[in-house]
């Protein structure tokens, strides 16, 4: 059977895959549920999968946030918002001529293994056979709420951050923002300017990092640190720096983190601490229960009334088109070789399922190149036992690095990971050289260095 690849999703990772496959001359189809490209970065996407809000900005700077093959335009703001990010993805799509290969308003409803390939079913009932399937549907679209649910009843408005689009929706109201990540801090800060009262609730202490250091984007300042310094030393240095610049975080009324910075993912938000210090945001510990009506009881015994709760509690990893046997384990951490391949199912790849302290774009491009090498037969996977051993070793590294993260999911040390993918591509994944494969088109044979321009500080 001649090679043909199915790509699910036309967001950042799906487009990166399409670019690499197109460049290599590998036949492929991209299926996109929405009416245009952009995925997460198309504000109010008609696919229903976008969680961005009107005021969102990247946490990584313009120069560090583009694909290595296609830098962001210099006229963009230092920290681009969703309009610039969507414009960038449109420019990328047009520059590489990807649009003709994308089938819009088309959902994949099923993927089943069939011999050496896969049968993909679309929402109109049509079925197509592919040798490879690249899953790039993202993981910021299926809202997660606290489980188990809190006891009692709350009769006010409740919305997940995915459904939050503008602070005007909650103007003049008493709002409780639950969570401790980037989005929770951003929304609490934004709402503090228009809401009657804003309370920020977090079950545990957390670190907050700035976007700028010494007048420069933090990702550029931190680049040598994040690239070459061992993880423990990184944590010690960043903790010391935050102590010098912020002082004890408990002086803001926030719970002390109880762990070094980078032992869990910090929140990146410049306005949150000043708003807390100025009294525009009140802080509370975790929720204990709902006391009926609009009343919320916290674990410190305090009780307060709210008109609305905004749940900034993250997202589930959902693959509604995959049967159970093809669905990867994504918690504890993910059971994928190189975060891409299920050892039992050759030809099925997962792109972009990474929670990094960097922009996802260089990761997406590197994963796409690594995957294309396998599809072309330039490299081959090691045996199942070797892959399982490497997955176990990766889990041990993740647990050491993110020792304060309560529930490991897709945490990733981006620099080590990019170097590993590059080593795989240069030295092959197994002794014996490439496997034969039938394909069409030509390829450049170039192995780009994915570590040359990654940004070390988190982007959404």
C-alpha cells in the first residue's frame, strides 16, 4: 500500500505536520472541524474548540514564539495576542501552500486499525484508508472541573475559563476565580478592573514569574539557563531570583509554595501580584463546600457570597474519534515513546501533547520532522521492550523534575526533549538503518536543528 497520511486538526501542530509532509513530498490530507485554520487561536472558533479570551497574550515573546522555519514578523507586539497569532498562522499556511490539502468543516469520527494501516471515518460517513494517522486535535478544548464535585449547592453563575471571552460579561459582579495557573491569574487580574469584587482561590501555594526581566523578555534572559543548566540548579536560581524581585510571596497574603520554583509549572502574569497587593484581588485557600444560595465556604472557615464562579481548572485529554485500544494513557505521565508513539500501534502518532515552559511551535516542528523520518523510512523505531523501557525512564525523569506537581500529565523538559529528537534523527532509532517504504515525491534530506530558537518561558 502506498503511503498516505491523515492529519487530524489544523491548529499549530496540524499545520506543522502539514508543512513537513508537504516539504517531503509525502501525500496527506488534513481534516479540520472548523471552517478555517487556527484551532485554539481562532477566537470563538466555529469548531467549538477555542478557549482563548479577547485579552489573551502569549507568555513567550515574539522572537521566540514562531516556527523555526518561519519567524514571526517584527511588526508584531512583543507579546502577541490572538489576532497576531491567527494572522501568523494564516501567513504560515499561505507561505507553504498548505490550504489546498486541508478539508474544512470535516470531522473525523472514527479511526480503526486495519492490517498495516488505518481506516478513518468522516462525519459524512465516508471512509478512507491511510498508512499513518497524525493526531493533532489539541488538549485545550474539553473543560475539566473539580472531581469529585464540591458538596452543597451554588445557585449563582458558573462558567469554565473555556467559555470566558471578555471581562464585560462579569462587570459589576462579585466573582470567585478558582485555579492557580496562567489563566486563573490573568482572569483575576483582568476582572479586578471591572468587577465589584474578585477573590482568587487556590488549594496550594504557587510561584508567579514575570514576562520581563531586566527590561527584556524573560525568555531571552533565561535562554542560556534553560538550555544548559541542570534542572535542580535552574530551580534554585529561579527561586533565588524571585525572592530578590518579589520577596516572600506570603507577604501578599498568598500561601507559600512549599517547593522550589520549576518543581511545578509557575504562573506567568505580571499584573496579578500588584493587584493582590493593592487589594483589588482578595485571596482565599481552596473551597470546602457550597453553603447554598450564593455562599461558598473555604477551607480556612471563611464564608463569602459570590454572583459568579470562574473555573480555571484545566482541560481533559479527549480523543472522541479513537477506540479504547488506540487511546493513549495521558496521566501519570503519558505512556508514549518520545511523547509521540504508542509502542503497540505503529503508524499512529500524537503531536503537540506537551505542557512546556516554552512555545509549542518548535516542539511541533521537531515532532513533525521526527515523525516524517519514520514515515519515509529514514529511521525505524526500536523494539517494543526498548520503547517501554525508555517510557519508564522518561517517567522517572518527569517525576524527579516536577516533584511538586500533584497530578503528572504531559509535563516536558523542552530543551532535553528537542535534543533527544535531534539525536534520534541523526543516529537512527535502531541499529540497521532505515526501513524500506513506498512513497511519492522528493525530499531535501535536510535535518534542521530544532534547538536553535526555542523559547524557554511558557506560551499558551
